């Protein structure tokens, strides 16, 4: 059976819906007439997006009004109280929102405060909002999900023990599974997993309302974190035990929620409320002989410096505030494919590739250009290149990047990317397993038997998988280990990964690359439904409807890749059209990348396509002072038209990040003046 279940009823309508709900919520804001409700979420009965009606940032020296991050967090909590009516809370109703202590910052100085919703000290699963302030500390908008009007009396003490719940979760995961590789479209069967005499045992716990604890791993790969959460289903709010379980096979990890309240029919065999796979399927001077794209792109390998000098990156001008000495060495004192950012090795043995000294350089030069050793080396190169590329765009230590040591003292260390190169096929062709900042991150790459080509030699695949880690770390709070699980959210993750995988190469190419995976699968059309050009056929309104963009397969398993194609097509059109605005395709890529990265930082966990659209438009607004009035207007038009092209106009709507009741629109989306 498929290891996927979500018992939430997204067709449930709470406190009315449609335009009546929007008008009621907006009219409930007498103290904040400067805000308007753009979208509502009928499933939660609250505003999904609130935007400020503000004057142009060109008026006055707003930068002189800067406030500290701590002051901004306190201000966010004050502002939140004024917005409560639009969030579905009745007058006088108590609320619990806990802010993330780490404030996210965009390149233009806008700051985002992520706030999670709690009830009596226990978090509500995937209920998080973000409040975004401009460089002057003025609230610009809030977007996200929460549940208002929480009547008292919800159970906070579990009726099911954590051991019983963990045992139920383990038994569910132990059942056989059938899955389809999104890259090869090959269906495979996974046999039952032997639990043996596994009996969950508690290693340690914290005495709080969540009863957070860690269980012994038993037959699983890692110790199992557990805690209580409230799971909003629509008509009911259930108390449940949440687990994050890593299977013995690398790259397979699941989040599960097991019912823990008195409504569970059988406390000895509690029901499963939610299961979702969290992984994403895809010192001395040093030189390495590597493929810069793949073996057919350039004809031969190139011997390049490790790390590549900053002048080799498509980022100009360089951002200010780079730590002294950046880019830092890729290789540590082992003289192997191991360093502060990446450790690349053979999956079976854990062995790395060792360099040798040639002409005064530590040199990595595998004798055969498509050998297993070359695969390990190329994976090491691709991942380090993307580490530095994204660092220059703002995914740095403070933002939660992947590093063994952090040189600025910001962010958490001990989470360098570990790449395992399989000599043969793997179940999902390429996989990334990551969590919140400071947790271990793994990438697994394998051989495609149909073409006899290895994914580690193809930048399309490695760039795609690496970007999954970036977007998971940038979206939501710093403590969100998997903020892109809901239907649209998972689609966004796939779209961002294709977008960066292709555009990071297109910056240097004379002819735009619009297909992904063409080399490694030996298919000229790549592994997507259509080319990522202006004629891409999918639109926002097709999501969740029968056909290519339904979002689930016939067994109910999520299929986020087709959804992501729509998002990628929109972003690639955005870059393309921005290049025409600026008269230079490279400038279009640079500007587009920064809008996307800044937009990621402004998103809450579990975002929809429309949430992601709005944060890009807000990121553009933050850059208004960097452009002339005429140029800003043209750039704004190009970005808005890209979303309109794919059905994400002003009146497009959806139910949170779910795949139900999605409506597209061709009117221009908001310009947020």
C-alpha cells in the first residue's frame, strides 16, 4: 500500500466562504483600514493574505527609521493583535502565536517574522503565518494559515501513550509499498520491512506541554523525535503524536501523526491521521577535472580551480557583507572529496576520492571520464558550486545553509551535505533528505540503466536536488524541518528546483535550455511534459483536476512534479521577459534569481502558488528605489504578465496549499503600490 495519508478534509468550509467571507474579514479591521484582504481560506475561515495599502517607498528617507530585530519581533506581536479579527478570532478570544527568534532578511533590507500558532502550548500542525516589514519597520503584509475561534476544551493530555503510537507508526511503515520513480516513470515494489521484536523505548524527554522526546531507533536509521501536535482536519481538531522516522535505506524519511485523543476508537491500535514522505526525489591549491554540465555538453572535461573564483559565478555586482576569505576552501586536510560544505563518497563503502599532487596542485583527475570515481568527483563539484552560488544570492550561514563549520557565528553548524554515489540504480534515481538548519542532509545519486548514464555526471539532476535543500531551509521558520509537504507547496519545491537547475546554466549559454534530464535519460525532450518555453501548456487552473496536473496518482500518492512544471514555466518566462526589459538576458536572470530568493524568505510554511506569487511581487516592490520609475514599471509589468500567462491573476483562488477548488484568472495580479 502507498505510504501516504492525509485525513484533512479540504472541502470543509468554515464560517462561510467566497466573497462574503472576504468582505466580512476585511470589514472586521476598523483599526487597520490601511490593510485589505486579498485572499481568504474557507477551510480555516481566516484571511490567507493581507496586504498594506501604502504609498510609494520613494517618499521620504525611510531607511533612517530602522529598528532592531528584537524590537521588530515585539512590533510583529503588537501588529498581530490588531489583525486578529481578519484571522478569524472573535473579540476577546485568547490566542497563542510564537515568533521565530531568527529574523529573515532580504537583499533590500525587508524582514520577515515567522509566527506559529499554538493552543495551550501545543503547536497546530502546519499553521504558520509570516509578517513582512519593509526596511523602515512598516508592516507590508501577512500571509499564511491559522485557525481562529478556537473554542476551549480541546484535550491536551494524550489518551494514547507515545510507545503505542510509535509502534503503530512503525507497523504502518513496515508494510510493503509500490512507488513510481518521477524521473524514469518506472514502477517498483518495495517489500515489507522487518520490525522484528521492536518495542519503542524513550531515550529522553522534555517536560513541556508538547512532551517532546526522543525514542530509540530500534531497526530504523536514526533516533526518532516525537511530540504532541494539534491536527486540524476541518470539522475537528485532533490531538496526535507526531514522529519523524528515517528508514534504514538512505533517502527515505517519513513524518507521521498518530491520533492520541479520547476519540480514538481503540487506544491500543490508534488511527493514522497523517503520513508523508519528507525526502525530495532528485587547503593547498586544488584543481579538479570535471564536466561543467554533462559529458555531451562540452565534449571534454575541464581542469578548474576548487573553489571556483568569484569571477566565475553569474553574480554581479557581488553582494556586500561577504565573510572575509569567501569562497572558502572546498577540500579539508584529508585531501579527499570531503570538505566544509560537501562530503562525496561511494554509497556502499563510504570511501571518498583522493587527490594527488601534480605541478604544485592537489589535483583530482580520474583516469576515465565517466568512471565511478568521476561520478563522485563531479557530484562533489556540482554541490560545492551550488553552495557558493546560493550563498551569493543570500542562502548563507545566517539563512541556514549546509556547512560543517559556520565562520560568521550565525546559523547552526554540523550539517554539511553528504552525497552518496551508488554504483547501480537506486529506487528514485536521485534523492535529497534534509531537515531544519543544523540537521544532517543527504543526497543519493544513482545510475539510469536505460541510458547507462549516471545522475552524478549531470548538472540538471544535481542542481535540481540541491535546490530542494535550499528552498526547504528558506521557506517558513528556521525550525521548520519540512515546510513544503502540502500539495501546492510540494509542487512549488519541484518548480523552484527545475528553475534554478536550468537558469544557472542558461546564464552562460547562447541558446536557452528548456528541457531537463535530456542527457542522463538520453531523451531529447527531457523528463517533463513539455518544454519550458512561452508555449508551456499547463496553467494554475488545471491543478487538482483530472489530467496531467491532478496532483496524485491512481493510488493516491502525491505527484508534485507536474504541478512544479507550471511554476517553473512561469518563473522562466519571468526571467526571459526581465531580460528583454533590461536589454540583457543575463541581467534578467540576476534580477529574477534575487526576486525568487527574497520571495522564498518571505514565505510561511505550507505556501500556495498564490502566496509564492505575492512574495515575488513584494520582493520586486522592495527594489523600487534601485530602478528608475520607467524601468520599475516595465519590470513590474513583466513579472505580473508571467503569472497571468499561467493563470495566476488577481482573482485566482485556492484553499490554502491544497489541491481542491483551484480557480485561475487572467487579470493582472496586484502591484502593491
